[in-house]
């Protein structure tokens, strides 16, 4: 072999041309691709090996590679000089995976990636990267690998899958993907084809925890990912068990869905990606304006969809196959979402179905899914107990090897997943139990199985801890000593049990796998929720006093542990359910974070306890639950519902208003200021201005104290009156009410300065100054102007800081969604470089008339808003009646830097 100049070939000026350096070692390294420097080049001089080592990259597996640039140049030289085959033969690399794939790529042979092993796929990817002109193949390979990785998550749940043929057939027919099964199914398929796909209901898969819902969906997806290799079933999978998914902004699901479809459709990758990026930019634009932007709504999304439909009409219409969209563990989102967020989400899915009629949404959740979805029609597929085939697999995998024993267990106990697991556990300890006469008492079977299993715990203290100890959720040595030991009767005083003994009991219990579900902390375990639910009634009947002792001890134990606030709240709620005696210091400390943690146990709690959690999220409660909870809890519930519906749409606002107006407890609810204020606000947004005024007019009376909270509360009601008068164009009444408020706020000025209520008073003061200027202008009291400096000076007086951006952040933290109109207006004032002049009543009236001529409904107004202000209505005001929205939009135009004043651009 001839020597060659590495300085010229590899382009490295630091390497000299030495005669002992062999070209061959680099050729062999390039063709082996992965190599062991010490073992694969023993025929070469040490100087050559050392140089190769310097030019190579060490991999994590201990092997090495040439850097990409060097390897690419060497391969290219071999190809150009027609030396490739001879060199491969020289080094006996003809059968090497890299060499074989290299020749196939050079010959442009079609390579079926699906048939390649993982090792072959790795080398195939390397070849494509090293040989120019294979960009398309690289994109296809990347898409295949992404798809393969994505599908791998569905393999684990189906490792023990068996049976469920009926359910799989129902899924197949709903999705309408494979040929119909049987004559009747074929007839149904014909009917479905002539049916308007826009009217197709969603499919809801329901079943208790552990019954195999996720496994069923995973099996269906896995089946259809391979049956039609030329045209696999496209799908989107959203798992609400994973952190990060929220339905507050439905467009995020569209973004995630498009991302998943990109690698399933390599040929449409660029089109799908461009739509996804456009939507992401739209959301990012909203969030970067410097003020809080509400989630998209019906009209803002319609604006975006219309634009995308025009841009990608042909591609959307070309979708002929069904697109499966799975929302798994949907009950998790139900607990975290408000009622109106859920409605908005379902309506969003319906709209997407209108644009792409062939999508097939499937929602998967527990049987305990709330009545929040009753407003929508679903096909329901209830997953019942395991069938015989499935139960056999479960029992076999859990150690019941005898087929006759498995058949008898199923025949006697049925297919409940908890019962099967308990039975398998007991069978391993005491196989003869399957012939017990007790097995005929199905209602008591879980209690019987638990009792029999506990008998096999040899340590009596560990056995006594397990029941009634199941009433706690997580267990560690400290919980055993400080919460359970005394209540379970193993000591008279918790201090009598040493930590070492508690740790010993903990280790014994931890071996009983049937008691536990997984925990991220190896130093604790969590009692199985399904087991606790199944045994709670029995425990409360047999261990009533012990149960109260456990809850009280847990409350004491967790009270001063902020990191365990969820456990504290859980036991407070449970004690209040099961005890007539309520200590005065049992305050509920449920915030958003702990409520989110408690939602996993919501179906363990009573109606009143659940209502406490629902008030955090705004979830829907039944009328029976409200009546049971009492007027104060119910008023808080409706207050939260109204806050949420103000961000929904006019139809939902009207529906909730009618529901509240018809309740027999309305007068009682109105005794609570928070309810009264938000109820009057709801009426205002519905355009019922006089009714809103009537509700709060009595608040105009002299306030009862000089307490800052009372002053603020009284002033907010007066301001609500002033706003109603503004919409009615009664500017004198606006001015009078605002003048009274201004006097109150000026009196409180020094007491508020830098105090905890400074931001609240600051915000109210800015609102008052703003509307005072407007009312004066409308009344032509003077030619009025509003300067940015006035706002900044006011900020300095109230919060000791003229950093307006910081103030906007602070106001955003205080009911940001309900303050959206004011955040927009204040931000526009802050951005203004000129004095802001307001119109007198005649000019403003003409302005409104011009708007009314251009916009006849909310949709038309939305388009005008986007074109005039480059924002959606949701970014400048709350939802409401058309006459309220158009008034708010006119106020936004009046203050906007884009309008000083002039005719509308939008025609």
C-alpha cells in the first residue's frame, strides 16, 4: 500500500508527513466504523496506532470511532478511486454489518427498516450520515425511530394482556380502520359511511382502577401499528397521568398532537410542522405582551383555524384515514380542571372534528368520572371484570401455576382485579383456601381474603398495624411509631415503641407486596388505595374508636410539616366525616398544590370533603352535594364557578346565572360578600346592569368601620356600581360614585403605603382615576388628558416603586383573569408616549355606532379586534353579552396607541 500525506488528506496542519504512517490503518478504521484500538490493529506499527488513537473519538462502550469528517473523507476517496471492494476484502470485512449496508446504500437498494435489528439500524443511520445525497432516507429513518420509540410505551402494559376480544372489536368498529367483523358489522359500517361524521359521538372507556383500560388501548394501538404496514393507523396519545398536561389552553393539545403526527407522516412533516410552529408563535405572542393573557376561546381559535384552513385546505381534505386521539387517565384532568374548562375542552375537540371529520377521540377514565361530562353525548364502553382468559393470565403471572386452581378461583371469585391479586397472594401461602365455603359469600370476599392473608404475617405487632392501619396512606417507621402504634393497640403510649422496633415492623410489612403500591421513596411505602377503599367500611364498623385515634394522631403528626400538607388535609377531612366531635383547631389548609395531590383520593372522600377540593378547581358539584355541604360551602362553590364562567362564553354564563337564580338558597348566599360581588359582576357581564345595581345598591350605605379591609370591600362594591352606570351611559352617577371612592382611598393612603394591601388599593385607585377622567370627558367638564406620569406617581405613592412592569406582575398575581381588562388598559397607558385624551359623550357615541355598523356579532367583533389591535377580545376583556364586549372594545380602542382617533381600518 502506498504511503499518503495525512496533512493533505485529513486537512490537519499539525500533522507532518511521516513515512512510517500507513494509509491502511485509517482505511480499516473507517470501514470497521467501531473499533477497539488495542485489539483490532495489532498488524500495524505502534506509531500508526498512536496516531489513530489521537484521531479517534472514544465512545461510552469503550470502543472508538474516527471523527465524522475524517471518516467521510476516507470513504469518499475509496469510492472515487474504485478501491472500496478491494479494501473491504483486504481486511476481511465483507460480512460486517457496516460494509453490507454501505454497499446497499451506494447501490440505491431499497432497505426495509422494519426488518433491521437495532444494531443494523444504528449502522444504517451512520452510513446515511457519512454518504452524501441521502437526506430523504435520513428523514425517513428519523421518523421511523421516533415512531418506534413512541410505540414502545405501549409494549409494557400489554405484556400480560389476554382476552378482551369483544372490547377490541368495539374499538375497531368505532375507529372504522380494519375490515368490519361479521355481516352485521359490515352493515353498520355502510351506515356509518353515509352518516355525517361530524355527528359521530366520542367514545368513553370507563372502568375501575386496575381493570385494564390502558392495557386495552395499548393493545389496540399496538395491533394497528403493524397490521397495515403500508398505511398504519395515525394516532395521538395524551396521558393525563404525566405532569405538564393542562386543559386550560386547548391549543397546547393541538400542538402536541401535530408533533406526534409529524414523525408518523414523514411526507407531510414540513406542512404539519409549519402549522404547529404557527400556533406556537400565536400563543407565545400572547404570553409575551407584558400582561396576563387568557387562554384561547371559541372565537380566537376560530380565527386561527380559518387561517390555517385556507393555507392548508388541500392537505386537510386529503386525510381519508381515521386519526385516533386517545386521552388516557382523563379522570386526573377532571379533578384538576374547572367545570367550564372541561366544557371548553370538549367543545374544542368538537370543533377540530368539524375541521377534520375523520378524527376519533377516545376518553379513558375511571368509573367514578364526574357528572361534568353529562352535557355531552358519548358512546360508553364499560370495562367490566376480567374475562376468564384475562384472569388466567393475571393469576398465572402472580404465581398460581395450576390451571385447575386458576379456573376455580375465577369460577368462585370472578374477575375483579383486586380480588384476583389478593387470591393469588393467599394461594401462594395457603393453596387449600380455594375450597373454603367462605368463598360463596361474594359481598364479604375482600374482607375474608385480607383477613386470611394477614394471618400469615407472623409478627403480631406488624399484623395489628396493617388493620386498622390501612386508614393512613403512606407508611414509614415514624408513622408506625407516632400515628399507628397506640391506635392499633400494640403500645399504650407511642413513646414506648422505639424507632428500631418501628423500623423492624416497617420492614416486615414492606415484604407484604399485596398491601402496597409503588412509592418514589424507598424509605416508605403507600397502602394500596383500592384495598383501603374496599376495607374502610369494615374497619370503621369494627374499629370505630381506633379509626378516630388514627386520624387525630395523623393530624397532630402532620400539622407542622408543610411538605406533608396534603396528608394533614386528608386526615382532617376524613375525621370530620367519621366523627361528631370536631376540635376547634382543625382548620382545612387546602391550596392549589395540596388540592392537586388530594384529587387522587377524591372518590374516597364525602360530598362535603369533595366540595372543598372542587372549590379550589371550580369543578362541577351535584345539587345533592351542595345541599349536604351547607350554605357557606355552597356559596363558596358558586363563587368559584362564577369566576370560571366569566372566562368561558356567553351561553355558559347564562346557564350558570339561571341555575343560581333558581336556587332556593339564593338569599342566604347573598349574605356572603364574595358571592354577592361576583354574582353582581356576572349580571353586569350578561348586560343585566339594573339587576346588578339592585343587588349591590345597599352597599352604598355608610361603611361599618375604618378597617382597611372594610374600606376596600366597600369601595369595590361602589366601583361595581360605577361600572354599571358607565355601561348605561349615566356619566353623572359614574362621577358621583367614583368621587366617594376616591375620598375613601385618599383617607386610607398613609395606612396602606407599602402594606400587604398596597397592590389591591393601588389597582383600585388606578381604576378610579381612569374612569374619573373618562366620566369628566364624557360630561365635558373639562378637556381632560391622562398622563403616564400620573400613573407612575400614584404607583410610587402606594407601593413605593414606580417600576410599572413589576406592578403589572403583582396585579397579575391577584385575580389575573378577572383583571384582564384593566391590565390591558394600564399597559397601554404605560406604553403611551403622548397624553391620552378621552372623548366626550357625542364622539364616543359615534365611535360605538361605527363599531355597531361593522360588527353584528361576537365573531365579527373578534376579527375587527384582531385587525385593529393585533390581540383577541379575550386579551382585553372578560366574556359577556355583545353590548358589553363592544363597549369594552371601544374603550380599548380609545386608549390604544394605534387609535388617536380615526376611522376603523377594518372593513
